[in-house]
C-alpha cells in the first residue's frame, strides 16, 4: 500500500534545528493521514505530531508544539517535521507513520497506524 523512508536526522547542539523528511511510495499517499512519533532508549514510543491527508488539520504533543511544525507535499509524496530550538530531551529515534480512514483523535495512538518507516536518529547534545 505505502512504504515510508525517514531521513534528515543527525547530531546537533542544543538550540539547533533539523528538518526530518518521510518519503513515501505508493499510488494512494494523498489518502493517508500521517504522523511522527519518537522513542528514546528505554522509553515507550510517544506521539509527536500528526497531519490530515489534506494538510488542513495538524496536532502536536504539548512537549513540542511551540517548536515543531509538521507539513506535507502530496505531489512529492513527502511529509516533513521541522524542529527548532532542539533540547537534549528531544534525543530519540523518530518514526513516520501512515494510517487510512478518517482523521480522528486516534492520531495519537501508535496502534492506529497501518505503516511505519525504519526511523531516523536525532541526537541533541548539551
């Protein structure tokens, strides 16, 4: 249905910025709601941001909402996560997910996503 590949992670100093990309393959990318999750060592995967298939609705975790912007370009089959003012606590593997159906509060739930990428590492040093 859809394959996802994340990129753009790396090592940055606190206060720096990164833009993560999630490139999708498949004919129906524009039909999917998209989300970003992250997982730090020894912790559960947590919701970061989500965007509806049209791009008209976005939601963010409280911990990042003033520093992160999610966007998508359906023509390029790509979803982005712009992260600014990075903090050491942002260090994690960041995963891109896709889900079909209606955009709903289930965007916050890992189990609601149908497809996942392999993740990209973000490390923020003090």
